[in-house]
C-alpha cells in the first residue's frame, strides 16, 4: 500500500514536532512545515526514522503565496495530501484588552486564524480535486476554546474561531469525502509550557504551578483521529493533564 501523506504545520518544535514524528513512525509521508528550515531539518533528523519519507518545507502560514507553495511542493513530491494537521500558532503576553496594541492583536490573528484558514483552504482544494477524492483536516484548537486564561483575549478569540472553522469544514467537506475535526490540548509538556512549573496566573489572580502531561499523549490522540476510516470523524477531542484546573470553578 502506498503511504499516506500528511502536512504538519509548526513541525519544528513542540506539539507539531511530536505529531510529525509519530506519523513518520506510523509510516506516513510527512511534510514538516515551519518558518525556519534549520529547525525542520533538525526535527526530521531527530525522528530517527523515515527521513526518505519526510520533506522540510519552510512556510509562513500567514502568507498566501507561501501556503500555496507548501501544497504544490507536497503534491510534487508525494502526489497527494491525505492529512493536514493545522497546528502552527502564536500567542501574546498576558495583558488586559486595553493594554493590547492593534498590531499585537493582528499578529496573533494572522497566524492562528488567517494561517489556519489559508492552510485549510489549500488542503480542501487539493483533497477535493485529487483522485481518489478526499482527506482529513485536524485543527489544533486549545482548551482555551472552552475556557480562557486571564489576560488572553487575542489567543482565546482565535481558538474559538478555530472551532467555527472546524464545524464549517466538517459540514462543507461531506460532499467531497473531506473530514474535519479539532483537538483541544491542555498543558502538554513542551518548550512553550516550561513556565507552568514556576506558576501560571489563575482566574482568582494568583499564580500557581500547574500539572503537565507528556506530549506523546497528544501525538497518540492525533494518530487516532488521523487513522479513522472516511466514514468516521472525531469532531472534537480534548486531551489534557488530568489534574489541571480546567474542570471546576476558578
């Protein structure tokens, strides 16, 4: 059987890197997408397997021409796209909304929401027109799509927007065998969450450490979603550190 092909955005580190590695180990072709080529090539080497099935493709997901080139390069190398893990994202430091400049707001939206839209648009276009038709898009939301952290308006708004994008694509994709689901992650241990050991601001204003979980749990969950047959879809999946304070009152 010919290996299926996945594109993972934000694959140079963190969740994206872990998911890209898991897909390579599961014998997928994997396109590692990110802004810095060196990080992508290092991530491929760190997988320890499947370098011949991997492609490092630099791309700023907020730039339409670069996203179009990402998908063109993928099809040129592997012939089709079976999976997009729409993972690239950014955040803004803790701030009240009246302290956030317009450019800070626009920067987060350009990556988290516009970038996700641009990648989903090209994935949908490719999957709709390839033979056999179809594929799967998995959007990386966040537990912030359910409950915000204090001082996180730009990030939280984008993650609620991802939920709307996911549901719209899940509906529109039915006619073309394109499934779309969303994974919402809480406190996976990555470079970005190291500060949680020192303390994270809570809803009551206090700063307290929070539990984290192995990022492998996220990779395993994405593999589950990606491996579903075309007749099934995990529309929404939350994977989180069991003891984090998401469930309960702040």
